[in-house]
C-alpha cells in the first residue's frame, strides 16, 4: 500500500486559511521590490543620478550620505518581509494546532483517533511552509541587493572624491 502526501495548491491554500492572503500579499510585495531594486540599482542609473545630485547640492558629502541611506533603506523592505513571513506562517500553524486539539477536546470519540490529530497538524503546517517559501527568497535577494547597494555607495564615494577634490 502506497501512501502519498501530495496535495494540490488549492488544497494547501484552503488548509492555510485566511493567513494565506497575508502571505500572498507579502509575496507580491516581495516580487515588486525585487523587480524595482533590479532596475533602480543599475550601475549607470545610480551613479549618474547620484553624481548629478551631489554636484547640485550645497553639501555634496551630506547629499552622498542621503543617497547611501536611501539605497540601503529600499533594500530593508526585503529583510522585513523575510522576518515577518515566517512569523505569519507560524501563527497559522499555532492557530491550526489550536483548532485541531480543540476539535479533539470537543469530541471525545475523535480523540481516540490519531488520524484526526495527524490530519489537523499536517493542515496547520501548511502556513509555515508558505511563510518559509516567501521568506527564503526575500532573505536571499536582500543579501544580493544589500551587497549591490554597498558597491554603488563605494562607487559614489569615488565620484564624490573627484567632485570634492
């Protein structure tokens, strides 16, 4: 006898309950931020705009600092999503476990059946899985874009030295 644990996306979505909408929102926000940062942190765009802003500024060093802060702040959104998504998933798991154990407590005859508990627990874990599916790429891209921002800041510092020097 072969037991399969494969469920469809629709079944997983239904198991996860309303918190799946929160995770879907985070995943859309994450994808939007990744696409935005991919374009916004282009080498030529950041350097060209940054150099122009520093040239026009009364205090080029302060303007360079503001540009660097903006670059790093935009990347932090991905870190926030990477931190919050698994917590939302964990909340879904805790609520699902509460529901599973509550159902068993309410029905003494069901309490004798481990299958009922196992089904409730497996359904509850779905939100944690989806939370991690959202968080892991967010953390990966946060690291990529943070390093990219650091490179752009270093390039701007070189240009600032040319402007100030």
